[in-house]
C-alpha cells in the first residue's frame, strides 16, 4: 500500500451534508464528542480509510482482539430541526508525518466532496492550563467573518494570534478554503493529558447549538464524574505524600536541634 485506501462499505446518497472531523487529539475531546454523536444518534459506518502514513502497528483491544490503525466515515440523515445530513470522520490515529497528514486529509476531502459537503466543522482540544478546569470553555476559529459571528453568537470564545491549529483539524479547514468550502474549528478547554469527557460535553453542546439538534449527554456526564473522582483521588494521594514528607522534615529538624 503506497497510497490512501478508502474502502466503501455502503453506497449512500446525501443532501449537501455537513462534514465533521474528530480524529484523536488533545484530551481526545473531539473524538469523544463525535463518538457520542455516533452512538447516541445511531450513525452508520459507510467507509474505512487506511494509509501507509499511519503508525506501523495494530491496537490490542479487549480480550486480545486486534484492530488496525484506520479512520472511519459515518453518516446521519435528517438530523435536528434543520434536517441536516452529516458525515463524521473518526478513527484511532492520525498520520505520523507532515507529508502523511497532507496526503490523507486531501484524499479524504476529495472523497467526501463527492457527496456535496457544504460546511466543515473540525473538533479538538485546546490546552490553557496543566490543571483540570471546572466548566471548560469552548474556543473557536473560522475560515470567514460570517462563521466567526456565528461562533460568537453561540458564546464561543475566539482564538486570536496565539498559534496554529495542528494536524487534521487545521488541515481540513485550510484545504477546504482552497475549494471554496467554509468551515470552523471548535476546541474544548482541557489539560490534554487524560480523556476529557467534561470538555467533550461542553464542545458537543456548542456543536448541537450551531447545527440545531438535541442530544442526550448523560453518558458523558457519568464519564466526566468518574474522571473528576479519579483526579480528586490522585490529588489527595499527592497531598498526603507532601504532608508526610513535610512531617518527616519537621521530625528531623527537632531531632537535630
């Protein structure tokens, strides 16, 4: 395999679908949000994407089952009050090299453009602090002023002059601009070092507002609470170690004195 291979599993017809990219990134924020849409709204997988630019490995899942490194395309029809069709890109990897990123994003965009996509939303995470954030914000960037205004109306805080958007989330928008396809990137605020369901929920709520559909987020709530408890436990263990170390130092000082 020396090129991007797209295996079509089902021939479909869609009406000017919105394309949503949510490959793994910081805190898996975008991927977790998109996976929740797929599970909650019952999206159907219609294509798989393989590339020699993906990591040279396989993933070992539950009970020793092996999974390839690949991307997947799902579709939904008549979503929300505006009855939108959606194409959602998820997967377990991105390409390893800059050249690979361009190749896979271009070939994937070529493919989904055959279905007449008219907008792109890319989903990801944004690190603002190394510490967990209560009530994470959602940040945004867009390809045109009209989309910037739409994001602002949804109370999404705009990024400005603070670096780039790396990987697929940036490339799909940049390549889309060259084709005359408008788009936006939504980024959930996250420390980035754990799977952040709370940031994913915040991101999903904004996307649902922008695309005018409703979705139950109870499962994300449960996962976020589990993560909060895990972090609180880790912080308590760290504090206990600090307290013991300080107590030991105090005992040493009394002994020496």
